[in-house]
C-alpha cells in the first residue's frame, strides 16, 4: 500500500504547495533527536543535506577538505562536498542509505532535499498535486 | 486531513524551529541549529520535527 502524504503550504506564498516528508537520519551511533523536514525534489539529481545537519551527525567539514566547485542549480553554481560515507534514512517504517551532497551554504532553507539518487531509487512516487497529496510506494524487492 | 498549512504556525518565526507532530505548535525555536538542539535536550527531546522557518520560501526554485 502506498503511503499518502499531504502537500504543505509555507509562509509568504501559501498557494505554493511543497512535497515534503519527515525523516530520521542515522550515521554510525549518532542520530538527531527529532525527524527533519525534507523536500522531495524530482528535479534534483543529487540529494542534499544542510551543512549544519551534516555536522551534527558527525561530519567535520574541516576534515572533508575544501568543497568542490562544479554543481549547478536553478539558483546558480555552488560549492559542495560529497560525503565519503552513506547515511541511513528512516521514513515511514522504511530504511535506505544515501550518499548526500552537502552544499557549502548555511543559508540553505531546507534541512534536506531528496533527489533522484535517493528516494526515487527506493520508491515509486506518484505526485497528485491537483488532489493535494502525493503517494510513496516503497519497492518491495529491496524493502 | 488535507493540505498541511504551516503558514499560521510559522507566522513571525525565523531560524530553526521544532514543530509538534500535529503541525500546530512551535515546540522550540533558535537562531542556530545547535541552539535548537540544546533547547530540545533541556525539554527532554519531545516528539516533533525540525525545519527551517525561512523569511520567504517562494524564492526557492528546485
């Protein structure tokens, strides 16, 4: 059975509806005390983690070296690190591991963005914005 | 159930916030992520979720 998730509206322009999920992150023995908001973005080929979230679960940016230039988004180019290890993502009773990209921008407005290389690899997503919700059907062959 | 409207809950809020599971209440708020984690720890890490209350989400183009 797919999981039905309602879109969310946020301040300033509530008519814009955002496909957002809540998830837990786990890396080695560290996890965050609460779930975090994550935007589901089919236009993103990489999944992104906020630099302060990455730091909180154990990634020291100084040890990651200098961020690499080369990423492009609708907002322009950015510098980023690709994390050397996978992070476990827990959501709605399912788990998958993701190699996140951490963008060198503390002003990023999303704690996490799930792109084509994460949730879209592990689940079928059916966006029904005209109905106000989307559905996530996790793959049964791997879950 | 229907579209989740966070505009009222987040009204006047900026920075890192923790929201109750029913999306209706701000549990804690801080300017920094580390500050929010410290506040939540003092509260016994109640159930909820963390997000960023941006001044304007409409400028984001994914």
